């Protein structure tokens, strides 16, 4: 939130001279918030992929168990 405030202040004061524009550029270059968000989204995507693979593998086995149970009952 502090960086956002600093960026907004730098934009508002941009008309007073190049010093504030340099300050804004420095803030944007040093801001690593976007990179962290991307890293977390990649981790979440990898975890989601693993969960999908595991659920599909378990689902096939569970379906086989239910089919065996169904085959054990007499057919009408």
C-alpha cells in the first residue's frame, strides 16, 4: 500500500520536474510485488496439476471397485 501511495504521489507531482519522474521510475524498477505474485501463481498451478493427476488416478481405481461391487450383485 505504501508503494502505491508513493507512486500516486510521484505521478501527481510529475509536473514539478524530472526529479519526481526519476523517483517514479526508481520505485517501479525496485517493486518486486508483481514477480512474487507470478511465482506464487506458478506454484499454485503446479499444485493444481498434481491434484488433478492424483484425483484422476484415484478416480479410475474407485470406479473399478464400484464396478466389482456392481458385478457381485445378481442381474435382474
